[in-house]
């Protein structure tokens, strides 16, 4: 199966983009292209609304085909020395310390912000309490002044009534003396 996939890849490299476009535009040229490849078969499928569709069928490789496919192996990792390992470990430790310092810095900034917000809220609360207390004191003073003024006015009216009553009594006594 791997040989078939490699063969397919090689054939696709040979098939240029221009010939693929030409095969879509000129069907007779497509028939010629389909005949050139022995190890794959290209069948056109009914034309779709979105464009032309093809089915590519890979044939099993023939016994006469050359089997010299080069399968690339991944390069071997070179042996690392103790110094290289130490350098990598130190670099990882530096990255860890740097990341830890960054996280601690971010946490400190967050705590500082929380403290600032808390101080501001406490200051606003104390200002509100002080203003409310001042308003209450002013209101109480105004109420006391109004009450004192009201009591003074009532006393004044009472004194006037008392004077009037004395005058009426005096006038009555005078009237009684004159009539008697």
C-alpha cells in the first residue's frame, strides 16, 4: 500500500497544473492523459453544479515496475552530551523562574488594584457618612430653631391674650364701678 501511495504521489508530480486545467476544458485531451498512466485510472463523474468531478483509482503495481522506491527515514537524533543537557535544564529553569516572576508580578498588581479599590470605597463611604451626619445636624438645628420660634410665638400670643384678658377685666371692673 505504501508503494502505491508513493507511486501516486510521483504521478501527481508529473501531472502539471496546466494539463489538469486543460483536461477539464478539453475532454479529448483528457482521454489522452488518462491513457498515459498505467498504474492509475481516472474516471469522470457526472458533472456537478459546482464543477467537474473525477474519480482516481490506483491500480496495483505491476511486477515489471521498478521497486526501487526510496523511503526516507527520519534523521537520527544526535547523542546529547551532559553539558547540552545541563544547558537545556538551566534554560528551562530560567524560563520557569521568568514565568513564575511574571505570574507573581501580575498577582501583585491585582492585589494593589484591589487595595486601591477598597481604599477608594472606604473613603467614599466615610465621605458619605460625614456628609449625612452634617446634613442631619443641620436639619436638627433647623428643627430646633423652628420649634424655639414656634414656642416664642405661642408665648407671645399667650402674653397678648393675658394682656387682653387683664384689659377686659379692668374695663369690666370700671364698668361695674361706674354702674354701681
